[in-house]
């Protein structure tokens, strides 16, 4: 994507002009996980198609709107729908909203996703707090000329998911009595679900779950100095671990079932962020 900074600035200016809030926190709601915004008050909504230079989500279960609202007293941006590499977007387009968020003054990003479980201790409906990632998407969103206005040429990935935010999430879950697991998320290109042989390989590499998003966004947010918290909803056990064939409809069904708990958890976490 040429002239990324200028395009992101144009998008940010449009959002500023058409909304009154100036959140420091942004949340991305994955497949079937859009219930969090039901708790928003004083909500302002912009369709992706109306924001200059913004891609448009094409996946079922992704609304395709940017919301600016309040959770309690905390102002939040919420992306109802994300962009995936398998949709045909470039990696720069997949991560474009986060460049815009940076120019809007966002400091913390909360990512959610629906994904497949590799760890046999998991089950459909398990919530997994992501501790680290493995990039198996075959590319990197930071390839190409670097713009120092966004971040350094060689960004550090020692702590891709903020320890501070993870500790806050764990403390909040314990107080609310919400069960969760911790694990490593593997980013996979898609759109095909993984084969049994691939899942055996991924397990050997240390992955606890696999999905088709989140990793590029995590890299770009870290590159720009934004803290990231990410939670996966395990919607199915991966190929070779379960015998049932995969379907996106089933993914949405399980994500919707677990969505209430996830949104109660993250809603409380977001309101405690400083």
C-alpha cells in the first residue's frame, strides 16, 4: 500500500470529524464475538465503506463497522469485523486500521478471535489468553520500505502480548469466576482449515491453538508501540483431534455461545485499564 501514512492520516481525520470521542483503547471483535458492543453507551457508528481508504470485511459474522462508545466511563473504539489475508487483501490492508488507530492516539489494543484448539486439554467454548504467537502465514505485514513515523525497521517481539494487561486479565477473570486457559496461538493463512498432518506438526512446534488472524495485527501494534491483549475462543478442536468436519456455521455457533462470558470478562478488563 503506497503512501500508507498519508492514507491513514486521511482516515483518522475522517473519524475525528465524524465522532466526538477520543478513546485510548481499541478492541477487535472476531467471528461471532460482537456482543461486547451491546454494553456500549453513547455509541457512534461508522460503516467501514464510508471511511476513506478502509477495506470492507467480507466474512459472515463480521458486521463491518467501527464504533466509538463507552464501557462505564471508559471510551473505546470497537471494530465489528476484521480483515483477513485469505480474503485477498495485502498484509498492509489487513493491518490498515491499526495504523489509523495509532494516529488517533490509541495506546492499547484488545484482540479477539475464534480459532481451533490443538491442545487436547481444551474443548469447544474454552477461552484462551494468548501468551505468544507463531507466524505460519508465510509473510509479514512489515515487509517493504519502513516509515519511521510509525516505528523502527526491526521491531522487538520479546513481549508481543503485554504482561501487564495479561496479569490484569487474569486477576479480573479470577474475581469474576471465569475459567480460562493460557496458550500459544499460531497464525495460519487459510482459508482452508488445516490438515491432520499440519496439526501434528503445529503441536510439535508448541502451538495450543490455530487461526487465520491476530498475528499480523499483533506484529503491527508492537511495531508502533501499542500494548496488546488477545483472547481466543476455541470453537472447535483441530483436524485429527476431532472427527467432525469443520464449518464456519459451527464456528459462529460456538463463538456465540461463549460470547457472553468473553464479553463480560473483557468488558471488565477494559474498564480497569489505565
